[in-house]
C-alpha cells in the first residue's frame, strides 16, 4: 500500500506572502466562492517535487497524486498517495526546515489587474508542487506531511 500524504495548500481569504510565479509583482488572494467552485479540479492532479537547487516550479519528478480535496475552516486541504520514487525535497527537508505546497495553474481571472493584491475570480489548477515552506508564496499558511510519520 502506498504511503499517504496530507497538506494545506493555502488559506481562503488570506493573501499570499509574496507574488506567485506569473503574477508579476502582485500578491494573490482566493475567496471561498472561487475555492468552492474549483476545489474538485485538484482530484487526480499530480504532486511534483520542486527543483531542489532553485526551488522553482520547474517540475521533473512526479511524487504523488491527489485523491481528496476539501475545505477545513479556512484551510484548503489535499490528501493523496505517494509514488515510490526518491524525493529530493523530502531527503533534504532536514536541512531546509518544514515543507509546504504551492499550486500550479494555467488560467486565472483577476478582478482588478491594477490592484496590488490580485483577487482571483476563477482559476484552473493543473498540479501542486512540494516546496520548502519558506519558499512557498503562502509560506506558513501551507504544510505537507506524510501520514503516519
């Protein structure tokens, strides 16, 4: 039986700590309505390991797959199973500190492109990337754990 993971992807109504890749210099925020409309997209999507040198979303190693997504209070949560493969971020996590998650999207509709904080009105998720928590755009609002460890 494959190992399982759980994590918090981000928190509803809380802006990112820093700009996401592709959002130029803008931080982003997702409200409950947008999350409720899009959360089911996460099921079946891959979980990638980040590039362990640059900590970017240049994903090359699929480490898991999401099979459950849900809202717990303000937390957007995912669960899934790990693929039996070496995971550089997990192996290096003792040196990096806590691990977190970052979502990958291919399309996002922004309410006001002139605003410093971009409110996402519609989003299409395409995956999730495992990153050091201090490199994640949502930082301490995100987490990743292997269940049972």
